[in-house]
């Protein structure tokens, strides 16, 4: 009997936090993974800590650069021969009142969070069509709920939700499934946070990893297009 080939997942922003939690969960469920970050040495270090080069491929890519993302997909195909799942996770948040928000702050968030998600999907569509694959964007509850000091971040994450939900309608008849995950408070290094016991009440990165695994296990006829996830308590 022919042995089945492990599926391959690509995770942007995979070197820490939610991305790393997803990478670990997928590895535990028999996936091979490629993880990218702007710093190749960090990506390489994390990849080596997770497993062998047969199962984990580190890639340097800045999602703000389309050529980087196209090169990342090319490297994945060269190394693994296929691409089944893409997780657009890379993101950044800068929180300031609008009067203090700098022009470069705005562009950093829009270019990373929103344009980066577009670039990642655009670069991977042709390969996902071949495998009838899955694209998952990591948005935020800030993508449907606005709050003070978050005008730029809200704009970028509202955009991610709108973009990926519209892309879902464009691509589902091509057998590419798209889900947008909107997490609430997560215990990560996001916004210069240092995870500690004080964050025990928050969603943990491994919880998002478990959710991604559960989504991918669903019957192919089912498409959970948008999922809100939040801590069960408020501290």
C-alpha cells in the first residue's frame, strides 16, 4: 500500500507567539511546515528547535515585499514539492492616539497586516489550487471592534477581515477554503508584552494552534469562514 505524503503548511510570522504555537501544533499532527520571519537566523533557530530539516523549513521573508513571499513559495515547492495550507499570521500593532500616530506607523501596520496578507495569498493561490488547499488569516477582534489608540491597527485588521472574507467568496469554487480567525487577548510578545504568569487568563498560542488543527480536520464540505475566539474570563 502506497504511503500517504504528509501535507505541507506555510506560516508567516512563525518565529514566536501565535505563529510558533501553530507550527508546533501542526508538527504534532503530522504536517511538514515552512515558517518565515524577517530575521533568517531566528527562523533557522526556531526551525531547528522544532524538528529536522525533513519536516521544518526556515525562510527569510518580509511580507511587506511581494517578491519575498513569491520566493518563499518557490522555496517551499522546491523543498517539499507541494503546499497545502497557508497561515497568514505576520502582524504588528502600534497603539497611539491619532494625533501621535506617525505616518510611518500607519504604513508599517497597513503594509504588514493588510498588504502582507494580500501578498501571501496572491503568491500562494496557484499552488493551493493544485492541492485544493486552505488559507487561514490571523486577524483580531480589533478587526470588528474599534477602540481608542488603535486607529491604524483597527484599520489594518478591519481590512484583513474584509479582504479575506471577500477572497473566500472568490476562491471557494476553486476548492480553496479560507478562514479568518479573530483572536482576543493572547499571551504573546505582541506590543512589547513579556509573557508571564500574569497572562495565564489569556488565550495561549497553543490554543490557536489547536483551533487551526481542528479547522483542518473538518469535513471538506464544511467551511467556518470567520471564527471569533476570546478568553473565557476577563482576568
